[in-house]
């Protein structure tokens, strides 16, 4: 989807595309391209450089939740991202 191309390019740059596709299921909380609008030009390219791999991996794994269960309407699921961050997931 073109609205999420920035984040998907970062996943590709990390080499995690195959891992995300094969090792899942995962819930991907992908930020839209608008989420990256405040960055200076070139910041995404810098993030994809080998010396910034740990930062890139942390960004990606913060947006991946293990499993495929989504909450029911009005329900909130307490989950932990692959980076270890606690996430409250709900549908409205």
C-alpha cells in the first residue's frame, strides 16, 4: 500500500521482510507515511545504513505484535511488542 511505503521500505532495508512473512503471524502496527513527515530529508536513508541497524530493528520490532488475534469491538488487549514494549490494542 502506497500510504505505508516508508515503513515497508525500512522493513526491506532491515532484511526482515522474509522473517515477518514466514515466522509470524504478527500484527503489524504500520505507521503511515504521514508519521514520517516531520523528519529531515534523508533521515529514513540514514536509518537504513548498516551502522544504524540496531535503531532500525528497534523501530520495526516496536511495531510488531506476536499473534494474529485482534480485539473485539470495545475490548482492549494488553500485548507486548517484539521489542518488549507494552501495547494496549483496541478497536473502536
